[in-house]
C-alpha cells in the first residue's frame, strides 16, 4: 500500500530557524515524500554585525538564502510574512495571517519554536505563542467568520511539535540526515559569522539529544495533540 503524503508546516521567526531547529527532520520528511512548507515571520533584517550594510539588503540576502536552503531540503514553498525583526508582536494580525495559511495548507503537522523554553530570543517566544493561538483560530468554527466566506474552512492539524524544547517528549533519529542539515545551514552564508563554532555545536547538540533515545544524532520536540 502506498504511504499517504503528509503535509508538514514549519512556522519560524527568522530565515535560518527551520534548518537550525530541525533541518534533519525536514530532510527526513521530504525524503519519505511528505510535502513541507515554511512560513517565515520576519526576514531577519537586523541579523548582521556589519554596521555599514542596510537592513533592506540583509533582508533580501536572507530571503534568497532561505529559498535556497529550503530548495536543497526539498521544501515545496517558503512563505515570507515580512514582520519586523526583533519586534514580532503584532499579535492579532499575525495570528490571523498564520491561521488563514493553516486553513489553506491543511497541514498534518505544525512545527514552531517552544515558547516555554528558557533563554530565548523574544521573536522565537512570540512566534511560538502566536502559532499556538493561530492553531485554535484555524481549528474552531466561530473564529473570524470572514475566513469561511473567502473559502477557508476550519482545519484541525493532528500534531504540534515545539522545538527546540527543554523537555522533549519525542526524539527524532536524524543520524542519516544530519549531514544534509549541516549543508542546509551552510547555505545561510550571511549568518555563519554570527554563529561561532556552529557546526561543532550543532553536532554536539544532536549527539546529546539523540543519546537519550539511543540514536547517534537526534532532534527533540515537545509534542502536543491539537
Ligand atoms: Zn531566529
């Protein structure tokens, strides 16, 4: 019997977050034939230490890098919402944007930042909470009736995966795809200078996370049913 194709939606704050957080899992999903989509909330235009470069140029570069890394991992489409970097917090409009896209894409799985994790970038925390609220708007009938008028019927995803998490409940074995995760991260050239020893750190973290489940390398998620 042919395995059914699952739609996986990864909603993250910045252009390099999907690969950094769960590139090994994304590679695994596309290799097994699943359709993966990204929603990137901000273009990360403040993500540079170079005082002389314009944020507009940074945004443009980072969108290109995101598209390229996603293409390398076999992702179907990257949707950029272009909210301001470092200031993600237009909660109601952003919730509605994400809810509308969930209704349109009808994902089985939604992945986002774990907003309850300690030591966190404010955009990651904000995005995590906003995505959780958007899932409810997408799921329940009486939220924003105009969505149904424009053809976006309620959609209930099966699972929400929060990553990285301080208390993962599900470890995915990425021993076979760690290499592709690292290659995908390397495509985000503009960011590598700001991530000292990133390759070592990513490997070490994958090792530590994988170890708990007997895998060489792993990525951890806090799994919630929706
Ligand atoms: Zn980020």
